[in-house]
């Protein structure tokens, strides 16, 4: 377990929080919270083993959010002095005063126990920011050259994204949290060209709440995956185009996580279901009148929201409203049973408590209700991926994510993937090209006949889930096992595109 970085704790965190919260109290706020954040990020990109981009960013600032006369107020700044913090608090109150004339919904927050002083650090071994950039570039270049040495690979893109996030939070009630988390996202994409056709094959290693150890082979077989990529790419380029129709499909966790994100994760954000995202990213078919009754999927479907999962991208000890994070049910044996909540939405709908889903992506951003690690649970004694495949007479096995499309209600969708294998009489029979699967959310999840066991479970995810106006991005993981679906509509993506 690491300690909070000393250069962050050396900042006058308590002094600034006291100045801001004292000013908010003097100005008569019903609620006030203070955040001071430092977000360090680094992006490395190599093309054909040569460094193209090396970008380092360091975002440091503070913000104050208030409720004054039932209206939100928010302001942020970079002056890390007590006077600067007090001034930001006063500005937040001024914003609330201006917004009051437009506010038709008095803001009340669901209660949350006072947690006192808490410290939390994510589970990682090696801080990636302590590793020299030259060492990172050398590793990515080595991976790239291994692929370029194979004549079946014409070009290679290699990237590494890494983030270290420090947050200090304090509110008028007395909760004070200091937290630190690290996440990394390495990826290698090989490009092949054959007979005038080009295609790509990307590594399947997901972004994760690990440190540098995620790239050293201790938790992911990078050597094995890179060694297989040229052959997989060549097979894909030579593969026949799929015949559209209804197929049974086995979907690997490396693909299914994204379907979960789009058709379950976003659909069960309660602010979205209530219409608060309607002007930007849509609403949701999973409206509150369906809670407890909607048959979202088959009885083997159990989905949880979890902000405590080890190495999850959305994992944190306390959210940006001082709520202790939790695990909670979203879908239970196929029935829609729960939403993701922040304190305001929880209170608005009569819930007893938020389940810890507030997040702001920078010190200059106001917290929004954001996604937990939303995951499909494996069957305790469930089958292996090979056993799922063995139960298919004619079908397709789908591996890796690629493109997707889903409507504003999170209901009608289409997904593609990195690679697709024909299944004939329970065995894999070579790759296919141009595959896309299309369905409505409830038809798709109700067609799920079986989920794999814990041995098939993988925690996938993304760094860049978008939401809000102005837009914010949030990291989020989605775990799932392999799963078997019956009678899924398969499109030929090339023909659908008119090619």
C-alpha cells in the first residue's frame, strides 16, 4: 500500500478548505463542499517504433460547490491561498444567487453519515510516474519492432496513457477525505495489407487500475499476445465475409464489456432516465416505472454497480460528494432492480442514500452522476469459454471491441469487434470478416442462455466515458464472463455500408 504523495499532502489542504467552508457558512449556505485536486497525466504514442507524441499534463486547482436557498452554486480557481479559496466560495454563492431565478427544483441532498478524516489509495505496485519516460518509450518500441519484423505486418501504432489522480475533499458536515489512484492504458495496433485490402488487429489488454506492473508481464501475457498478432491479422485479412442472418454467438469479455457499458451502464444512470441528459446524450428506456418489473434479460443475468472493485477504473474510497463507495445490484436474475445515484438524484426520488456515483473529471468541473464499475457476474460453477462454444451448432465467437452505435434511448444498437470465428458443430472453424451484431437491449439480454464461470471473467473498460455539458470524461471498468446468446441478428457491415 502506497502513501499519498508528499508533494500533494504538503499543500495547505486543510487551511484552504477551512477558509472556503467558513466563508460559505458565513454566507448562509445550506451545504458546501470543497475539493482540491491534482491530476497528472502522460500520453506516449509511437508509429512504427518511432516516438510521435510525448505529452505530460499537470492540472492543479480547487473548487467549491454550494447549495444556497435551494440552488446550486459552483466556482473554481487556481489561487492556492486562504484568500483565494474564500473568494472562490463567495463566487459559488454569487452563481447560486444568479441561478436562483431559473431554478424550478429546490436542491436537497440525500443524507450521508459523517465519515470524519479518511485516507484511501488505490491498489497498485509501481507508480508509473516514477518510471523514466525513456524506459516506457523503449518498451513500446520493442513491442512495435517485434511486430514489424514479421512481413505480415506493415505498420504498428503503440500508445500508453497513464493518470495519477489526487483529491482532497471536505464538507460542512465534517467529512474530510484524501485519496490517490493510478490507472494505465497500453495498446498496440498492428496494420496489415493483402491484395489491396487493409485491416487492423489490436491487443486485448484492457485499461486498468494498476501501475507500471501492468506492462511488465506480471498480470498480462504481453509476450504471448504480441507473438500471436501477426498470424491473427493475416488470417483476418484472408477470411471470408460473413453471410448475414440469425446466429448463436459466444461473446468474449473483451467485446462484451462495451455492450454492457452502452446498453446497461448508461441506461441505468438515474439522472439520464429522468431526462437530465436529454439535450446531449439522450435519455433511457429504463424509466423509473419499470424498476422492479422490467425483464431486462434472462434469469442468468446478474449485474452489479461497484465502486470498490480492486483495480477498477471507477474504483475510489469516497466519491466527490463525500459518500463512501459501495457495491449494489442493478439487475437481479434478469429483473431491473437498481439505479446508479448521486446525492441529489437519490433525494429527488426518495432513495435513502446515494450509492456513491458522483465524479468530477477535474478541479474545474462540477461533480456529475457518473458510472460505477458496472459488471455482469459469472456463474459460480459456470462453464469455460470452450464449453460455451461446444454447445453451439452454427454460430460465431466474437473477440475484442471496435466500433459501436446505440440510439438515444440506449435501446437499439449495433456492435462490431476485433475478430470473429465461425463455430461449426461446437468447434472454431476459422475467422470471418465484416461482422456486426444488431439487437434491441432487452431482446439481446433475454437471448443470453448461459454465462461462463469465474475463470472466464475479465475486467475491461475505458478511460474516456463522456457525459455532461460542458462535457466531462470519466474512467470506468466493466467486468464480465464469456456468454452465450441464441438467435442474434448478424449483419454484414461491409454490405450495410454499401461497399
